[in-house]
């Protein structure tokens, strides 16, 4: 016998709750053994009227009676909705759950739990809603205990966290779990302490090191509130998160413009700038973008660009980008002139300077005039075509074309405004790149014109060099080098570096190079020459400061070396410059200890020189600091690599230069680099002869005879007469006007060099003698007979020298 209880209260709790539901127990004889207050409330029968009576006496539903009988036979439980007769006489629909029991002695009894069917249906509805909210809703939900440990989370929240972690992994950076945990803990603690909900909006910025077409800003709205039991005790914190990315188109457009301002124009390279514009637009705005620039723009950015074949109004493809890697929509390759049909949007936009947006279909007139484009556009299913002119400072520089086919939405007014803003920002960057490239090219042209166009061929040294301007961002610098022939078959090797970049540095470099050449012609020692150049840099700095009405730094470094092939020595002085490297044939590469003078421009500080013996075939390397101070390594590493490149001085000089460039320099050097390498040669003893001359006028005749015999030995008889006149005049002047030991030296090199030395410091001066003067014509005669002549000072006296051109074949 079974009994069914009464409907529970309207409490949202489970209506089958054992404390409020109708609970009835029947024994094996179908008599009611127990009748709960809930059963009395549900059906109206008091327990004294039900307990001990057969179940049929209180039930009116035959189906329920049949079900209870079937339960007794099968021994299985059952649940369902049945109709029972209330004591008042009306029928009540009840939800029933029946469970078999085993009593003492093996007898079967039954536990029946019942409730109002309407309350059960309402409870199941609310339960279904709650389950759907937790398990199927896109809202992320998690429950934390009072220690803020996660106890449960639904799939939506797990998917959000997995999306963020995957995006971070694609960016090549691990997710910052510590920061995220700290954020959750802060707001969860606040909700736990205050008992009030806490709301936060979390923005995750885009990853700029990813390709721009894949970056996207993540936005999440998070709410934290306490979870309490019916007694009001706090069990933990509930976290609710809503993924808001992409829900606000206006915010997305603003975010894209903000990202574009950071992404476009990162360099002053024209090609890179238009490429960055394409990366911003694909796929966020369009499925394909093509950027064409006028040849006039490219020509002003790069004067070496030849636009004669195309004309200034010719468009040329500068960049394009597609959502498809194989670029099936591309008709024109990068660098190739673009030719659009006369009625195309590109031609109309270029003529009017206004954007044009139109729908593309197989019957579009201008597409029909271009079968190649018709085939590409129609085959891909392009539905919208947007063209925007690239204009800045009232100058049209090119055209930007956008296509859509994967994106089903055609370009609308909002898209047009967005693209116009993006193109306008990019146009300013393109114009800046164009202007900078033009100015850099002007500075580079100036600097190149101020550097030696070719180095002289000398017997004393064999030379090679490299000059590499800095990358386009750093600008042209002030590095220079020079090889200057000196008297006595000697040669001066110079490398310098002016502080700064740009036109000012290039112009200052030209002035310093001219000054060094002029001072070198005076045959000044290296330390004395650098002193005069230092004074010049100080004056230049003062002039620059006066011109700009403010402090202006004009400084430079320089190393000046004189190699003497007769003495087989090199004398070096340096002003704040790296010491030269010398690669000997039989010894390791060395960096000689040259006194480190101050940089040029400080003024008032001394310079010192050092003399170093070098053997024939050695390599002398002079260089600017950019060669060894690359940004990706230490200076010591650069010097080690330099030693490695010079370890085999017997290699051809051009090969050594190429190895130095490959080994020591990055692809895009941040500073100008100039270096000069020279292989030393010596003059054989039979090419140099000298005599000591007594201070007696009669010695002049003897000297002439000695010179005549030596010229015969060298096969230079054709120069005997003029050489005898030069020697007679110089030796006679030394005997008459000078003092101390007098010597004569002849050197047979590329020219015939004649040197007369004495102990006097008084230098002769060339003058034109009047018709009434008895003397003063000797030096004038020497100047007419010799190709070059001059005076140089030594440690004890002076030397007057002349050079005569050798006859052909000598």
C-alpha cells in the first residue's frame, strides 16, 4: 500500500526535499505504515486516518494503484505524475517517486515521496535555466572558495582563458598568469570583505610584434560577488566574465586608428612605410590592398631612380598584401608600372583627388576593358572596390586600392571614413620618408663628392678602402679618409670622423679634409698637424655657435700617419681616434701603443706621435669606430674580429676589404664606416744615394759630377742638365745662407727627387727679382725646372726638395 504527500511550499527549494515533501511508507501488506505532515498537507488526510489503512482507501487514481501493484510485483522503483483524490474530494496532480525497501524478515516495503506537480515543473524549469546559464551560455562563470581557490568553472570561461593563452602563444610570449591571478585576487578579496559586488573592465593590448593583420585587442567585463547559503554564511566568490571583443565597431575602429598611429611610419624608409599601411588594412579592413606610387615621388626620394621611360605621371606598384598567401588577385608585381583602364576608379580618383567606392560585377564597364583584371576579379568573387588617393600637403603621391570578397559586407560610409583616415596618416609618413630620403641623398651626394674620387698610385704603398654610409634612419655621417703623397717618396694616410650626421656633418668633413691636405703639403709632423686642425675645429665650433645663437657641438676624431719607404717606419698621431692595426708578415696583428690625444675641438691640449718600424708587405689598417663598435657586440669582440680579418696580410687588398665588411659590419650599420688599408713597400738601396757636402763653394763642382755619374747609372742622362742646375743652385744657397752639416740625397722613384738638407731653420721664399737685383733668381729658376718643390722641417734643420718627371720608359 502507498501514500502520497502534499504539495510543498512556494520556497524555491527542491519540492522533493525530504523536510517538506509528502513522505509515505507502506508495508508488504499494502497498508500505510508512516504518513508525514507533508502528506497530510498535500492530500488533506490526517495521519490517524491514513496509518494502518490500505492504500486504496486514500487513493482515487486507478493508475496510481496499478503502478503501486506493478512496483510490488517487479521490485523496481518508479517516478511520474499521477492524479490523487484530496480529502475534500477534488483531484490533485502530484509528482511521485517510489523506491522499494527491504524490511526485517525479507519483507518488501515502499518509500513514496510526492509533491505538487506544478511546483516540480516550476523547479525543473528554473533548474534547466540555471544549467543552461552555467553550461551553455557564452558568459564565463567560476566559483572560488573563501581561500580564493577555484572550485568550479564552466566551459565558457575555460574557452576564454584558452583563447587568451593561445593568442599569447602565437605572439611568441607566454601569458602573464601571475598578473592575471593578482587581478582576480584583488577584486575577489574586495567582494569577500565588503560583501558587495565588484566590477572591472579588463583591456588586453594588441601584440605589436605579431604581424599586424592578426593583432586584436581583447576586452573582458568581470564581476565578483559573494556566494551564500540559506543561512547567510559566505561560501565563496562567484566570478562572472563577459568577452566583449568585437562587440563595439566604433571602439574597434578607434583601436585600429590608434594601432595604425603606432605601426605606420616606424622607419623613414619609403618602401617599408607603404608596406606597414598594407599590413594595417589586411584583413581588418580589406581582403586585398595595393599601393601604387607616382614615379615623381620615387624619383625625388631616390635621384638614382630612372623614370625617363615612364614619365612623372606613371604609377608604379610599391606594395600589396592579400589574405591569401599566393596573391591570386595580383595583376601587377611590385616595382612594375601599373596601367589602369581609362574609366577605372584609379584613373578617376587620380584625376579628381577624391575616393571612389563602387560595386564590381561582370558587367562593370571599366572591368570589361581589361580582360586580365576581369578574369581575376570575377573569378575571386570581388564584390566591392574602394580607391583612395594618397595625398599629403596638397600633393598626390599615389593610390590605394582595396578589395573585398571573403568579407561579405560591402564597404560602407564608416569604412570609407576609416580608410581615408588611415591613408591620410600614412600619406604624411610617406611624404616624410620621401623628404628625408631626398635630404639624405643630397647629404650623401655632398659627402661622396668631398671624398677622394680615386686614390693615387704610389710606389710606397698599395691601398684599398671602403666607405659605407649609415642606414637610412641614422643619416649620413662625417667619416672620411685620404691618401696624400708627400716629399721624399713618403705618403700620409688619414682617417677621420666628424661628430653628428646630416648635411652639417658632411660639410664639416669636407672642410677638415681640405685643411688636412693643406697642412700635409707643408710637410708638418703628425702631432703638429693635428694641433693646427684642432685650432680649426675650435674656430668652426665658435662660428656655428654664433650662427645658431646657441651652443653647437662641432667635434671630430682623426688619425694621421706618415709612412717612409726609405726609413721603413711609420709615424702616427691620433686625436681621440682608435689606434691603427698593423698586420706583420711574421708577427701577430698588433695595435701599437699610440699616445691617445684628445678629440679635435677641445683646444689647448697636446698631441704626441709615435714611430713604429714596419717591414715590407705589412698591412696598415686605419678605420673609424663604426667598424668595431657595432651595436650587437662589445668593442673587444670587434677588435678580435679585426685581427682575424688581417691575419693573412698576403691576401689581395680588395679581398681583405670584403672580408672586413662581412665579418665586422651588420646589414644595416647604425653609424658611418670608413676604413683604409695599405700594404707597405720599400725602396731598394740602389734607388737611394746621398752625399755629405762640405761647406766650401768649390764642393759644388764635385757634387755636380757625382750627380751626373749617378744619373748615368740609373739611365737618366736626359735629366742630367736640369738636375745639375737644380743641385748647383740648392747646394750653393745652403753653403752661402745656411750652416751646419749639409747633405744631398737623390731618390729614384716615380719621379727623380733631389733633397738638400742643412741645420738652418730659415726657409727660402720664391720671389721675382727686379732687373737691377744681383741675386734672387736661383730659386725662381729651380721652380721653373722642377715639377714640384718645397721645404720641410726636421728635428735639426730643414730640407729643400724638388721632383722632376721621369722621361718615358725610365
